[in-house]
C-alpha cells in the first residue's frame, strides 16, 4: 500500500496549495454557497448570471494546476454553460461579462465594441447551448477563449455528435499552466481537451503575472442549475524533492 502511494506521488509530483475552501470566494449576482460546500453559479431559472472569484490571485510565473468538479445541469435542452476564467480586468474582483450565450464572460459579438466583457483574459467554456453567432456546433462542447470573446473557431466534443454535459453528473475538470514551456492544458473527465503553447504573460496579460481566477455562468430563456466544487490548487514539487521521493 505504501509502495503504491509513493508511486502515485512520484508520477504526479504536485504539492497542494489549497483545498476546498468555499469561504475564500467573492460571489456576485446569483452565485451562492451551497450546503455541500460547492458554489452555485446559476439556479435553474431564466436570465440568471453568477460569478465567483477566488480572493487570492494565481501567479503565472509559477506552475499551477487547479482541479474542480463542475455540474452543468440535468436538462439536455438547458443552457447556457460555465466558463473558467483567468483575468486581469481593470475592474478586478468586480469584473463581469454579458448574460445568456456569453455565460457572464464575453460579449454578443466579437466585432461589438460595446457591452460588458472580461479582458484581458483567457477562459475555458463548457457550452451547453447552440448559438450560431458564437460558431457553436449542434452539441455541447468545450472551447478555449480569450479577451471576452465567446466566438471560437475550434472546439472539443469527444467526436460525439450527441455530446451532452447536462447529464446530472459532476465532471472532473483541470487547468494546468507550465510557465517554462508556456503550455496551457485542459483536462475533462480524464481526457486532454485542449493543449497549446501560448505566452500568456506577454501575449495576453501585457507582462503582468498576477491574475484573478474563478468561474462565470449564465442562463437565458433556457436554463439549468450550474455549479462547481474546488478540489485543489497545486504547484509542482521542487525537482530535488521529487527525485528523493519526499512529498513536501
Ligand atoms: Ca446538452
Ligand atoms: Ca452557447
């Protein structure tokens, strides 16, 4: 048993920085703490919007991986989805985007100058409603977004034309940043759903390394209960510790 545990730790050399601590979030709109210590983003009603930001910023000069469970609802015809966001918007912990298909993150059109959106930023959307204006396919999907634009050229749907995230289940989601290689990786239910090399610090955040992070979500005429649960925030263990097999 001890051997197995050590093997697992060496294969996954992460040191936990924080665990589920729901009181550390700034909540806006319809976001609220749930009895199970998860954070509700929207209740199952029309035209809701909720945002939750962790009150300590993440440092992009360091490796990190954040792990969550997300819940997108129990109605396949529901809406609209959740985004995980990293941002340095001048409004800081008060930043929010447009409702409905913009999921509290973006704006109606990538060409629109008006409206509220979160920028500079990167985000991952878990989109449960087809909106042609945002180039959405006819099924639920995951996509990488930047600077408050929901429009996306690419998406992931497990090559499943009936892919559905509103299945009344919790889904495991991880976001990893590797500053040395400048690689962003997104995992969903054990599958790599997005990976790319992108210099977030210089190409997105204008040289800033301290970013606010959290979740946004909204509904429109269609709706679902949507929430997330933080599992952990982890940093990579120092190489020497990893080699010697120490765990902290
Ligand atoms: Ca669906
Ligand atoms: Ca959509």
